């Protein structure tokens, strides 16, 4: 298969999304040949190429049709779309799936001791940020004026050295803010990783590869959020047991060899299965309750 008919996926070269993206693709059955120095890697068992680039380059590569797919944070994607709109460029793409990793938020943080009395307290201040377009959009929505200085890293140090009054940066746990004497005051954007696709029509060969890959990705995502539950339940308590099972799946009921009073109950739970639920099942006379992770799902 020629280069023109191999599906090309853009992913972060290094950083918080890189490991999760590689893990996702491996769980989809792709054999990756990725090394630190190799920026274009070939999948050994499918006609797919992986382009490893900076996160900020991924939206443009997909929007311009250089790559067919990209895995990127919503924060980076939205910032790129706003920037292209400002420059009069098209930002067409298809959001194929939102993925269940890379969760974070873009927030405004101020130095400890700042007298924060609401969003109007930020009017006229200067912020260090990697996301000026998202910051400006938020400021317009709130009816305030802000200035910014663009930094690509070490944003947290800017107020301490007098470069800005505060910062607008990504927050996961808040530990980095605390370590630098900053307090989160406003959340302006929630983000997760997304799988995006070029808006251009794919050739039949690429479309065929995509039609194979997408169900695998969706299956991995669904499996990650699900648990397989097995237990033995009293035959006369099936209705009560079924009512306690989380999710919308109908339980599978199986006979147990040599037992007329018990049945085996199997179900895929797509919601959180709490200890309290297990205790309630146990109180109904259930035993051998197992809650197991699921590696893959389809259908």
C-alpha cells in the first residue's frame, strides 16, 4: 500500500497525552514502532502512519488535510480554531469521539493574598498564558478587559517576577499552583482529549482503514468505563438483584450445577459499582460477587 493510501494520525510527541494515546492505540491492536527520535512511525500490522508532533500543531495538520486523524486536547483544539478564525482561515474538522483521558481545566489563578471579589476583580489586569484566544473570549463574555503576555512554558512563575498580575493556565490537581503561591479563582474551559478527523473526503482505502479503527477505539473507551460483574444469587431474589445492578444492560441468568436455589448472574455495568451496592447484594443472599475490568468490547 502506498503512502497516499495509508491512514495518517497526528499525536503529541511527548507530554501528558502522549502516553495515553499510545496506550489507546496499542489496546486497539496496533503494533507501534515508536522511539523518541522517530517523528514518523509506521504501524507494523495495519496501513497506518503515526506523526509525532507538538500538540499545538495537531489541529492545523488535521484541518489542512495533512493528517487524516489527530488526538488532541480540547483546549489546544479550541485555541487553534479561534486563532484561525481571527486570521480569516478555515478551521473545518470532524470531532469523531471525545476520549476518556486527558481531563483538565483552563483556569485563572492569582497570587495568594489577592483580594478576589468576583470576575470584575480581574478587569484591567495582565495575565501570562499559552491560551490568549480562550482568555480573550472569556473576558468578552464576562464584560471585562484583560491584557496578556504569551508564554509557552513556566507560566506559573510570571507573577513572581513581575511579568503579569496572574496566570491563565491548565490545571489538573492544583498542586503546581499551590507550590508557586497561586490560587485558582476562575475556571474558563473544561478539556479532555478528542479524536478529530479531517473534513476532506478520504479515499476508499483510507476510509476502509478508518471503518476498522473507529469501532476498536470506541470499544476500548467503552470497556475502560465498564465493569463485568458475576455473582451467585437466590433464585427468588432475581428481581431485587437486577434492580441493584448499575447501567442499562439486562443481566444474564444462568443455572448453577447441583443448585436449585441459586443462579449465576452476569452483567456489564457501565456505571460505577460501589461497595455499598455489593453490601446490599450480599444482604439479599448473594455470594461470590466478582467485579472485573474489561479489556475490549464490541457491539
